């Protein structure tokens, strides 16, 4: 600004300005500006450098005013520049300080002019100074302007600083609130997704990534029906309508990218903003385990009802069956029978005995006997079952039975007969599942949930047999659903009933053609329900 003004004046009024001193002063201004720029990094450590800079700025302006005519100079308004700069840097303090300094220096310059009684040498355009009255008016007007600029710029600078501080605080609070909201959303155990009015995903929380196996970066922007594999009829319009009417959640199958099949339960809700409905909010959960427990509960409820009724019927059948079998034996011994008649009698006796075994097994399932609780080494139960299987008539040279037990005793308080029945039923099922041979592995181990917790006993029976089809997995514990020609179809049902009484669970994993693994998990501190009821 100084350089441009000086050149303009020189062009319009050649010789009206002192050339060399004026341009030298402008060069000094540029030099000082470079020095201040280099010293900026030291301002925080040495704050008085700011005061020095502002004072130098006021002095440079004073020299310019002195060289250009003093009271008649056109450059007196340049005082406002360091005043404004001081207000911006140091608010009220800096602006008023530089304003007072500028007023004092400017007043001193004018006073010096009139005390000499003649115009300064550089004021070539005027032979005489203005009248004293005009000079006083000019000085007063300029001083008033300096202080007014100092006050106004200080006020504006202070307001700007307060506004900036408030804005920074609000921005910090908004960032904290946004981070907190994001933490809350990501901490939800349910999947949460939002869409716009066209059905494209806007957000996808961490639980949604875990459930679906799809990263949020890959899900956002895609149609929700594609990402969540929603039924075609459940588009954005249908979802919005369902959200408004409050329809219950829908449940459907979902196939993850890793090929695992799960079941999802999803509920839509309208996404409300100050502008109205802006889309749809979906909450969903992986209900695979819940559905499994629900199916098991239904099976238990159905079996309990059927068992109580059938147990009474079976008990009533058993008495006349024993009478019939006894009568047939007496007749066979006393009557002269032909070979054909004797064979028929043997068939009747054999089938009545098989029917009696079936009724006995069913009663063991429907009405468990009172448990005789003892400390039992579960390793012995497993090794005894393996030894019996090795001497079984069903074992062929192609079969191999392996018992894997820990070196230290594994004590568990239970009814020994019930534990033997669990291991034997599972082992015989595993052997029958391998008609062409294979390895049957019986094992037992203790799992500790946490330090100081006795944990659980896990009895495992794994075979390399035909496996269980997926569509039959839900019904394997139902009575009379046996898959083998021999047996009553109650083995797994009895195992499930006994394990449930101990508060445990039966875990079955199977692959068609590769074999089946059954894990019986029994809590160490559990007491069987059967021990408390007849």
C-alpha cells in the first residue's frame, strides 16, 4: 500500500515527495516485516516481541507522516493499520496501547511543526502551515479516529475471540457427543443399519459387521435387500410401511460370505428426523442359537407330555406281557411240539423279550430311577465301555476302538449306572454307524471355565461313519427315531434325558459321509433332577 501510494503521488506530482528517504523507509518496512516473520516462532516464549513490533510499526508510520508533511500528510490514516493489528493480536490491551502511542507521537509531530513556526522542508506544495485552529481540529479528529478504531477493533477482536472460543468448545462437545454416540452404536449387541428413502444403506454398526461378515465400507451405499438378503417383497417401500404400522419382526435364513448359514430376526422402524421420515432403521439379531433352544424346548415339552402318558401305558403292558411269556414257556416245556411249532414258540418268546427290552428302555427314559450319587472316576467308565466294545459281536477287523483319557483321575459325582448308560448308548450308536469299519474314539476331559471354577466334564464319542443328514438333526433326540435296524430307537433319547437332568447339554456335529461327534457336557457342580424326584 505504501509503495503503490508513493509511486502514484510521484506520477501525479513529481517532486512533491522526498524520494530517497521515503522509498528507503518503505524498504525498511519490508525488511522489518521479514524479521517479524522469522521471529514468529519465538513469540509464545518471548511475548514482548509483539509489543516491540507494534511500537516499531507506529514509529515507521510516524516517520512517513513526518516526511510527507506532518499535519498536512495524507498518510496519517496509516496509524490505523498497527492499531487494528494490535487489537487483533492483543485485543483491548494492544489496540488501546498502540492507539495512545500513535496519538501521542502524532500530536508531538504537529506540536513540533508549529513550535518551529515554519513548514517542514518536505511540504513543497504549501508555503505555510494551516491555521492553528485547523491544525488543532485535524489533530483532534485524527486522535479521536485513532481511539475510536482502537476501541471498535478491540471490541470486535474480543467478540471474535469469544466467539471462536465458544465455537471451539461447541465443536469439541459435538465431536465428543458424536464419538460417544458412535461408541454406543458400536457397543450394541444387535445389528443396526439405516437406509435412505431409496433403500440404500447409510450406516452399518460393528455388530452388523460381525453378524453378516460384511465390512461397513463394503455395505454402505448398497441396497439393504442385497446386503441383508431380505425377501424380494420386503423392499424399501414395504419396509417403511411395515415400520409405520408396527408389524412384528420377520425371521429368515441368511448365508454369510464364509458359507455359514444362520437365522436372522429383523425389525424395521421409521428413521425420523426434523425434516420428517428420511428412511428406515433396521435392527437385527443372529437368532440361530435362540431358535435351536426354542426347538429343543418344544421337543422337551412334547416328550414330557407324551412320556408321562406312555409310561403308564407301557407299565400296564409289561405285566400281561410277562404273563404271556411265562405261559408260552410252560406250554413249550409240557406240550409235545413239532419242530415247526417249537420254532414258532421260540419266535414268540424272542419277540416278547425284545418287546420287554423296549418297554424297559422306554420306562428308563420316561421315569428315571432315583440316582445313587457317588464320586466316580469317569476315566473308568470310558475305558470299560471301550473294552466291552472290543469284545462285542458287532466289532469286525475293520473297526478300531480308541480310548483317550487323562493321566490323572477325573472325579465326578453322579449315578454310575446312568453314566455307563450314556457312554454305552453313544458308543454302540457310533459303532453301528460304521458298517464298513472305521475308528471309534471315546474320550473324556475336564474344561475349566475360569480360575477357581471346577468347570465341566466333557465326554466325547467320535466315529467315522455315515453321518447324520442335516434335515434329521432336529429329530435325533425324539423317541423311536432310530436310524439302525437293530435297537429300540430310544438310545439318544435316554442320553438326552439323563444329561438334561444333570443340567448339561448334548452337542452333536456331523458331516454326511465323514462321521459324527457327540459331546456330552456335564457341569461339575450339578445335581441330577432325578435324585430329587421319584
